[in-house]
C-alpha cells in the first residue's frame, strides 16, 4: 500500500506576534504497480492491488495535466479523482518544491514495470514548481492593502449621487446593494486579519470538510440516479420480452 508521512512546521516570532512562518513536508512511499498474472494475487489482495493501480493511474493523469500546464496549455487538473492525488495536491501543484525518486529492478522479468516507472519519472520531471516563503506578515500586509481599497470603494459609493430624477430610485437601490456587498467583504477581510493562526487552520479544516461532504453527497446522488436508470432499463426489457 501507499505510505504518507506529513510533517507540519509552524515557526512563531516571540517578539513580533504577527510574524508566523509555516510549512508542510510530505514524505510519500508509493506502492508499485502490480500485475495480477505476475503476482498471482486473489481475493482481498487482488482488490487491494486494483485500488493501488487505480490511484497510480489517477496520479499519472494529474502529472500529465501539470506537464501540459507547464508547456503553456490551459488544462483541468483532476486532483479530486483520488485520495492520493488530493493529499499530494499542494506538493505537486501548489506553493512547494517536489523531488521524486524512482526505484528500478535490474531483473529481465520486470522489464515492463521498469520501463513504465521510467516513463512515469520522465513525465514528472517536466512539471514546473516554485516555492515562496509562507510568512503570515507578508500576507497580512496584502490583506491590509485590500481592506484599504475596499474602504475607498465604500466611501466612493456613499458619496456618489444619482443622475436624472427618474433614475434616482434605481441608482439609490444599486448603490445600497453595492455598499452592503462592500461592507460584507470588508468585514470578512478584517476578521481574517484579526484571527489567529489556529482560527485560520480550523476555518480551513471546516471548509475542507464541507467540500468533502458535498462531494460525497454528489456521489450518492449519482449512484442513486444510476440505480434508478438500471431499474427502469430492467422494466423496459421485461416489457419488451412480454410483447
């Protein structure tokens, strides 16, 4: 099976509480692709081998998409097609550096697996990644500048006046809606700046949980629709046989 070991690092400045540097290190040991005729697996072992091959195939699709992006093409990256690729999303396509080690077998009987691994690694090395320092102070300054911009827009909308008398009602309603939208954005920004790192981590975890729940609900709905289609198809086949 695959093995993933994650180390999270959070560095705090005792003198300046606004300075926080954080990082994450993913150590991943990928299981090798298994061929049933070579391993002779059966039962639960065969099922596990099929799941390993499925996740490796999903990782290969992600690597192919990232390579196309590196070559200047706009392509959707299917990170959510597998739990493995979802975990490795930040390592492969985020603010990170990535190193891949490919292990090969010198045995002639493993020729096909060796060539497949080499092609895998050759595609992976074409991915372009870059990393910048995850320092909370720089993010705070960016958020503060965005807050100032929102305040300016809000002040401009409050001081603005409508045109003709016939359009005063419409302009006033539009201006009020814009002010409410800007005030909401401003409140969210200020809350983000004032919240602690622990609050942000919890908010991120809650957001991730909501996304995961939405995906699970979507899968259940899709499965239910497929089952309903199969039932209707069986009914139609029975009707056709009777006729």
